[in-house]
C-alpha cells in the first residue's frame, strides 16, 4: 500500500502504453475522493431501487458512484447501467443491504475489470464492502471505513450458514485466500470488522491506500468534508478541461453560478462559457495538472462560500495552427457551497511562467 495520485492510479490502470488516457484526460493530480467531486461537478443521480447509481462519462473513462441501501434487483440494474462501459472507477457510500445484490454488483465489477474506491470520509459496510471487493484494483482513502460481518437472515436477524457459504464462494472466486473468508465473516451480524491496512496485509486482501494530500495541514481546523469537496471539484475540473472539446462543452454550463467575477469582469454564466469555448477551440488539445501540494482552501460553511488557490501546470497544442505552448499558472476560485452541486462564482489567476509557443516539428 502507498500514496497513489489519481494520475498515477489511472495511468497504471488504463494507460500502460500512453494510449487513450494520455490523449484525453490524462494526468489529473492527486486523489482524495473522486466520487464526490464527480457528482458535484457534472452529474445528476440516476435512481435505481433503494440504491442510487450515478454514471459520469469523461471521454473514454467513466466515474460511477453507488450510494444507499442495496436491494434485490440492484445488481441487475447495475449490470444494465454499465453494459456499455469499458473503463471505470466505481465509488461507494453505503451501509449495505442485500447480500446477493452486493455479490452481484461485485461480480459485474470483476468481470468488467473496474477499479473500486471508498473515498475519504465515506463508509462502505456489509453488502457494500462485498461489492467493493470485486474491484481490480481496490482503493480506499486512509480515513474511509470498510466493514464486514457474517451473512444473516433478514427476517430473523440470525447468522445463516447458507449465506456464509455463498459469501465464501464469492470471496474465493475473487481469488482471495481462506484467511480472507474467515476475516470477512468473523464478526456477528450485530457487529462489524472494520478493515485496516494491517488487516488487509495479514489476510492477503490487496488494497491500495490513498494517503491524505501532502499539502493538507494536520492542524487545520477546516472541516475535512468541505476541503474535500473543493479539492475534488478542482481536480475533476482540470481533468475535464484536459478532455475532448465536445465533453468540455457539455460540462461547462454546469460549473458556474448565474453571475461570475471572471478575471475582474462581472459576467453571466453564458458569457463565461462563451469565453471558455473560444479558448478550447483555439487550443483543441490541452493537458492541465494541478501541482502536488499547491492547493490551499478556505471554507466558511456559515456563509456557504469557499475559496481555493494553487498552481496548475499546463500544455496546449493546435495541430491546425501548427503551434503549441505550455507553462505554469496560479489559479483562484470562489465557490457557492449551498445544497447541491458546487458552482464557481469567481475565477482568476495569472501566468507564472510560460514556455514559448513553437512550431511543431
């Protein structure tokens, strides 16, 4: 286990030879909890029984969020929703539910080769944890909670041998050893075994631990949930900005508030989007990566606003104009933090250093 950034993680997963990811949304900076950011930035929830599934395509890669209690039928619906998805990261926020639903979702995840993640400040327990086990690879934030217990009869609340047999067969099918089966089923139905890094190693459960960002102050009293929302939003924003023009065009209208202080000008959201579209049409190939450790966030939950600043390294290219450029820039954003998605209400920054635009040879 170790510290994995989103860039390193996705590169290892999907771009061993610099393929589609390197050509579209590559090189997003560190990950603490992608899932929340996706919903905040670009998505609306797709209801499905008691569980909710949010599916967010981003180029050839897809972020999938699963939350709420799992019920019978959710496994089938998850399979249907993801039938045409080939590369994905599935994130979880659930206290569990139906054993068979969790196992069914996990089997789909494993068969399609999806990665799984329990984000920071999130809990995935019982049947949810079984679905998470299906990931290849599996990720968990350092402060995430992943809990296991024995299978039980929903009507009586008593442990069931048949349920544990099904659970054990599933765990073995995933390639985990008998020690993992024992570990996963050792807690009674009324208790929980919370997975730790040491327990995962001891029981040969392969998990990649996402450490907190090195730029975060351990003594900072800012609520971690607010900091995470803003940080994740920005990381996703730069990933989106590095993607194909049609994807950027589809997402941009959902990122801004009705009025935006845009580099010193008071503009409507439509005017901001038009300005952004001019930029992406001028430079159709773009790569933006937030510099590790540069992000600073100030949030006020009382007034529903937050500010974020940092440094982004970038490269742009225009094959039609036979030109390219790159450099580093500071960025400053202010966000609304009301109920629902974050919205940018102010944007600014300046170029710190610039590589000269050159002809491509």
